[in-house]
C-alpha cells in the first residue's frame, strides 16, 4: 500500500479548550472554519457553518487547521489524557480497499469505518485497526480541502505531500511495534538510535519526510512523547519560541539541530503534558539512494535538556 503521510491526529483531555488557545496563540494554527461533517455555504469565510469558524464542536471537541485541509489536529473531551487516533492518507477508495486487503492478509484485524465515522473525520471513507500498544490507527481517503488558511500569528507550516508532521510514541514492545508499522503498514525505517542497552529509537517514513512516525523503547512505557510541526522558515520557529516563552510555557529542549533528521527545532510542554517540537529544515529522503543506518554521535549543537526520559535503572546499566 502507499500511504501519503500523517493526515490527522486526535488527542483526548478533560478540557480541550486549553489546546485551542495553545494551538492558535503559540503554534499559530487556525480554528477550523467548518467542523468535520458540517456543510458550509460560504466556505471562503466559514460563516455558513453552524460553528461559524470557532473550531469548537457541541461536545467541546476542538479542531485546528494548518493548511488547505479542513482540519489536522483534533482534541476531544475525555477523562484520560493521551492519543485518541492517528490517520494516514491513501489516494482514493480503490487504494483504501487495497490497503484493507493487505492489512487483513497479515492477520491483523481491521474494521471498515461507518459513514458516521467517516463524517466525523471529514473524509469520504476510512478503515481502522489498533497497533500493538493499543492506539487506534486509521487509513482514510477523500479529506475535505476547504483552503483559506490564515494563521493568527502569520505562521506557515510545511505539509502538502509530507503530511502534517510527525509523532513520536514511547512503546513497551518495540519488536511488535516495528512489525506493525513496517510489516503491516509498510513504513520504511530511515535510521535508528541505540544510545545505551535497553534503549532504542526508530524513525519510520512513508513520504520523503525523514520520519512520520517515531518509536521509542524506554522500558515498559506506553505514551506519546511528542508531536512535531514544521515551519517553512527559521523565523517562524524563532517567533514561536518567543510566543511560547512569553506565554510561560516550559521549554523542555532548547533550540538546536538534530543528529539524524537535521531538523532545527525546540521543544515545549503542551497542555496535555507531552512535548510539541517546532522545527524547520528537516531532512528529505530520496528512496532511490537512502540506506537505513544507526545514527550515532550526539546532537551537532543545542537541544539542551532531556526530552527522552531514560529510566534510572537503564542509565545505570541495568535492565528495566
């Protein structure tokens, strides 16, 4: 199957409204002008939709726009804080049928999405399964593209054929997780890092972006580590850093350049408690010439602060 990047991500938390202000005022995203499933007679303004461009659904869910797509980030009310779903795009209904058949052929159960589920995502069709960590993984086609993205902070995000960014997840069973994302969904591993015995990070791509999914094994931990969004200029990153500091958000990793994907970025703590990476100049991989490898040697510069929590027993040479 051919996946066309990370199309959307959904999170849950008790009060999604705090992510609305974070996403707009700090990151520079725009409230969705029309919610998934809404019809708008005035798509240029969003005023034809019942939500009137607020990005807020009747149940308190919020939807944020980063580009021409109707929405990219959804945050929903719930007692648990964490990942609600991940969506990967395929070309059309035929490609979705092929993807479902290929996933079923691996012995992985996959369910066809109902029309109501597709409407709730603003897509024409979807199917879903769960990864070995229990995360809901959706494959979809036909998203709404309502254009007219206007950032409240004049931010511009690098998306398009690369998808919305990347997501790094901490997983308790790395072999099972690699087997799912590589063997079932067909991701390619760009590279991996093994800083000490018992710790490994794996960077998987389905577009020319160096990675759309990262898998970190740090022991028996099952959680989101960070979401990455990429700006089109280094000035966009710097301006976001200023806004984050002015608003009092914790900077968990200072501005620096990554060893493997070459991204210049900083990390901050979001209202859910995980990190958001804001970056620029990430590596674009050429499948014709790229060979996976282990990346070693530390960051070229910056990125001060520990944004990957290594359990003490592993740091001291033991096993979790």
